[in-house]
């Protein structure tokens, strides 16, 4: 179940890359940039600003999801939606769209390999992202294996909030893991993401023992994870690994907030701030990690 394929990307591994976004994620991060990747199923999106209230969606919907009246305009009863997407086909303005479609490995590879000249010229390749790509472990492994067989560099962006078997399964066909460490405190991790971080930390240690190529990515969110004690604990964790990875400080921006309304909202979690983190703050956090003994760290 794929919800996007983005070409010509330069921030998801080395070189120019094609990023394949898979639906489904075990976490519910308050600052999520891709909330459309949380649910593993196809979903209906409603973009209210594009709706002209023509009523064609209500005419074709077999479940009575779409309702119109003079006071409230177009309202959706999502509890009735069975994801047939007849309304999407009937909508002529783009107010109703879908996210998520079934694709085969061959279909994804056919699209990704269109950019092979750019991979070859820049050392790029294919990156699996999400959601959490390893929430679909069999498909992720098959896609990575196909890329490896084609001689294409492979990368996985993962929260590591999955069973170790899922990570172990893709180890032989993954050139680089971009692994998130969102919060070092277990209770705060549960507060901000819906789950604690014990499995994540254990998986990161297991990847380190397995000799995996690893970059640790740490989102810093003002009012949440941008804290001195978190940076100190992060430095201690990195230095405890056998092969301390490069650390990327990911400065928070609120781009994901605008995606929530078309989905009809997301499970309630503490809301992130509506303003982005300043670049200077990210660079200051990176410098603090350097002073704490982290050898390779940069703000991105």
C-alpha cells in the first residue's frame, strides 16, 4: 500500500533518490509530517477550499457519507465511509481525493528506474519511507531485493518501532538505515508518540551489533524534545554504541499540520507548536552534542 512516490529527492540518503512512501505506522507522533501515512488502509481526503458544493459526490455515494445544507455546507460522516472512492471519481474540482493504492514490486520499480541515470551520476538510489515502511515487511524486503538486484543503492527510513524480525529481514538488502530517535525518555516518548521507546532503543543497539550502516535522525521540537536533558541522554546513547553513527538534527517545521484537516483529523495527541524551529537553534543543538562528545553530528 503506497501513498506517494517522490522523485529527485536529495534529503533521504546519498545522491539523488526516489522515495517510496508506504502506508501504516505503529506510532502517532504529535509532530508527524506525513499523517496520511499512519493508517495502513486507503483513505478519503476532503479539501474544503476546492469544494463548489455541486452535490455529485452525494449522488454517487452508496453509504450517505456526503451531506449538504445551507448552514454547514458539505459535511462528511466518515464513520459510514467504506472507501469505494466513487465520490472521488465523481468530483470534478479535486476536492475529494484518495491516499493509498496497491502497487506491485514491478510497478514501483518501473517508476523508480526511470531515474537510474541520476542514481548512477550521483550515487543515489531508492529510499523506502512512510509511515513506517517496515510495517509492510514482506513488501519492503521484496522491493529492496529488487532494487539491489538492479544494482541500485537502497535506503530505509525507519522509526525502529517494529519487531526485530522486520529489521533483520531487510538487513541483507539495505545499504543504509536512516533511523529515528525521537525522544530518549520512555514516558515522554509515550506521551508524544503513543508508545514508549524501549523497542526502538533495543533495535538500534541490535542494528549496531549487526554492523548495519546507520544514520541516527533526531527531530527537535520546541516545547517537546528541544531540551538539555534529552540532548545529554542522546549523546550518552550514541557514545554507548560500538560504531557510533552520524547524527542528524532535524529541525521541526509545521508542514504536516495542514495535512490533518483533509484526513478528518488524527488521534488526539498533544499538538506540536505551529511555528518552525529556527535554524540557529538546530545548529546550537548540534554544537552542544559535539561538546558532549558526539563525533559526527550536523543540523539538516
